């Protein structure tokens, strides 16, 4: 099968969509399928590999300079190029220029189009368009979602919670709930002691870790309040924030205002095959509080590496944490969340008990089985008739 993946974001831009796509692509290639990725050009070369990557000219976005917007002038040339090739399915991952390209190619070639609804955009508008009336922007997001899916054949949503949201929008496009999952063999090993040594942390120093894009919707400021409460009992507590993003400056200001400078370390983006694994392993507890996740991949990664978790359970994280025995679930309440973390920091045996359950929890999210369902979906979609006049 020849699969075309279209996205407005991909590595080297680090976020959940990039991670999910890369996992999907690698697994499809392992299964014997050919994969072509079309994504923005970030100005860096791609390493040779089994996945063909086509980069389109793009420009920075003023309110989020990490991201790129594919130039409209690049779409026509890409469309003509791709239309000369035979793909079995078009898989769209984002609703902007990549979506436009995919819908146009579908009409021109008759190739069926699938779209993954990765992002809960309705919850993002308050963070990225705070000057707009929130009721109006939410209605606009819902209307835009309905318009977008009219041009595709099938939706993939990562959780039943997200599927319910889309049904609430009035979307009737056929949909399947299929998480991406992770490649478990990529989340083994890791040297927590080495990571602690690099940061100058003691072997027994209480350490919390979160891995996330550093953006307002990830609710890291809530976790800083939790740290502020915990340091009363755990005087040498350290909170490691792994990731980069537009909210970093504000979070550093909050850190300073709360007097948490000695307790918080911003370590940036880490290599997914080496230092990120070390970072997870360095944690006594992995903490997470985002309310906009559609998948919660970092929770699955922490499970795979045997790290105890304390997290809120909203949207995608609720699905991942349902029935999980390696996690303590908290309400979005600073006191309750801090209480769960404190109980684990006080008891090495409690942490060990959660850690022992973690690999079994992660196994439910193994990418090979989940991606087989995606491949089966691809194969079930008929080609469309194409008008020649």
C-alpha cells in the first residue's frame, strides 16, 4: 500500500502530532507499506531513511513562531507533482494548508482521504486568541470543523471522548476511534542516575518530571503551584520541565515570582532516543495536568519506562488513565494533586508498586496492533470516481 501523509507540522518541530505521525509512519513501513510525508520546510535537512519526506516552502506564524504555514504558492506545484503518482490513501493530520492540499488531491485523483483529528481546537482558542469573545470563537471552531470534514471520507479520532465532542458538533462523517500508541521497544533503557548527575541532583533528591510542549494549554503553571505547596515538606524538591514552547518566558516569570528558582529546571527539548529516556527515568513521579490532550502519549511513554504517574484525567488522558494501575488520578485542584504526589514521595514502596504495574498499562497502547487497525481501515476505503470533463 502506498500512503500519503499530509501535515502542517512535523519534526524537527516537536509536539504530539509530530510524534504520532512519526510512530505511524515507522510502523507502516515496518508492515511493508510505502509512506510519503508532505510537511513544511523548517530549514533543516532530513536524514535519509525509509520514509520519503517532501518539504514545502513555508513561513513563520507571528503568534507561534515555532510553527510554519505552508505558502499557498507551493500548493499548486505540490498538487501537480502528487497527482502524477499513484497513492492508495491520503491521510491528513492537520486542518490548514495540508488539509486543503489533501482535499484538492482527493478530487483530482480519486484517492480516498482520511483525516486524524489530533487537536482539541475548541479548548485552544482561549489561550491563543484571548482578545476574541470566547463564545464566538468556540462556535467558529465548531462550524469550521463541520466544514472541514465534508471533504474527506473517514475520520480517525484517538479517544471516545474526542469522538463524542465531534458528534456534539453535528459531524456525521464516518469515524473510527484508533489511538496511535507508541513503539514500546523505543521506550526501554534510559539512565536516570546519569541524568540526575548532569543536573547536579542527588540520588535521593525528590524529583518530579513533566514532558510537554511548553504552552499555556498544557497547564504547567498549575504544576508550579503544586511544587510551591510541596516544597514546604520537601525542601530540596526539584521539578524538571522537558520541552520548549511559547509559554516558557511566562512560566519562568511565575517561577521567579513564587521563589521557585532553586526548585525548577527547564531543560528544553531532549533527544527521544537518549536523553529523553534518561529524563523520564530520573523521575520519582511523572506529573501532568493538561486538559486539552487528545491522546496523552507522554503518559504512555512514562508507563513504558516504569515511572509512577500523578495526573489529571481529561479528554485523552482520561482514556489512557482509565483502569491504569501505575497512576494516581487527581482533580484539577492544587491541594489534592500535591497530596497524591506527597504520598508517593514519602513512600518508596508505593512508588515501586506503581512502577511494577506500568509496563502492563503501557502494553495496551502498543503501536503495532493499533496501526494494523489503521491499515485495515485504509484498505477498506474505495477509490472515488473522477470527473474528466
